[in-house]
């Protein structure tokens, strides 16, 4: 019998669900805007999850594994972080059962990780599942980069997190696009190659980011730079600043990026810009690989 499990990556704004078999094959997908903020409160998550099963026409008995902000303090129920010293392959032993009586015994939540370095701490929720998938695919050592709203740079040794750092790259880009003095000129293509390269080059000068960002506006209003390249220049500045900070630790090594094709392509360009070799892993494949491991647990 081919066992199946529903894996849900439940983020802050969006939600992605995958019906996965025991071999890691994705049999069906569903995506919507019912992220944590849209659900409307802790007591609404059960009905929201039922809506996913209905939309995908799945039977009630299919097991459900959820990762991401569903396990945060503002999610369905708070699940404590694991210490970074816990190997990724032990994640299936640390799942938290959903306490909602309607879903007891049917749904579980993947815990996130916390990394502590003295008084400094960093956390992740959701990325750990993709990291597990990458480890199962053979990426047990080296740097893995997970770009997005909060980009993660993670160093692995034999499938164990040695350290990780988070950069608010995507969130800053979204905030600058929606409000403030740059927003009016952020309607262009953020993947424009020339504008993106301009931002990367400016970031490589290690000048204060706030000053570099204002120079994007100054360049447009003084007609020294084309307005249609402003969004790409801002993207290059933000991603370039991330690389300027993180790539020093990865100098002379290779990185693997787990991200959507468009975003991963930009990170690959930025990696080459600072002399790093870069491989790109498909985020859906690594996620499905990880979830199939939970089914075997």
C-alpha cells in the first residue's frame, strides 16, 4: 500500500500544501493566501486546515504534518524551538501533536530551531524542514542559503547545524516598495540585470546601506539613473549587503541555494559577484523529500 501524507508549509502570509507519498513524490499541490495572519485567530486554524483538505478533496484520515509559523506564539499552538545541536535527521522524533480535539492523533507540527552564541540568538521556523530535505539529498556539509522574506545562511556539518544567521532582505524590499520615499519609483522590474548589477557593485563598497538606498532616489530625481532600474538596484543593494556580511564566513567555499527559480537565480548572480560557487536546489523537491521522511517515522 502506498502511504500518503499532507505536508503544509504554513507561513505568515501564504500557505502551501503538498500531498506526498512515501517515496517523496508530490501527488497534488494547493496554494492560497491563508497564512497565519489571514486565519483570524488561534481558534480558526482547525477550520482553516479542514478547508485545505476539502479543496484538495482528501479524506479526513490522511495524516497532516505542518511547518512554519503555524507553530509560533501567534500560530495554532506554540511549539518550542529545538537547540541547533539536535541533528536535522532527528526532527521526526520531535514533532508536536496538535492538541485541538478535532485533530488530535491526525495532525502534528514540526518544531523550529534556535541558535545561541553567547547572548545572541537567532531562530527559524519552516526552513528546518527544507534543510532536512537537503540533508537527505546528500547536502550534509557546507553552507545552505534559503532566500525569502527572512533569508537564512546555515552552516551544516554532517547534518547538524553549526550556526545560522537571518537577514531581513525580503521584508525590507517589501516595506520599501509599499511606503516611504522610494516606493513611487519601485514599480520597475526588480530582476533588471543592469540595475541589479548596479546595486551589487554599490553594496560591494561596504558603504552604509541607508545612504546607498537614498542614493537610488537621488539618482532618479537628478536623472542620473533610469527610474525603471530603481527596483532592481534596491534588490541588488539588499541582496548584496546580505552577501557582504555573510559571504566572508563562506569565503573560498561553495553554497547551495534553496529557493524559487527567479529568486535563486538572483542569488546565484550575487554569489558569482563575490567569487562563490553556487548550486541551486528545488525548494519543492527538498520539502517533499523531508515530509516523506516524517511519514516513515
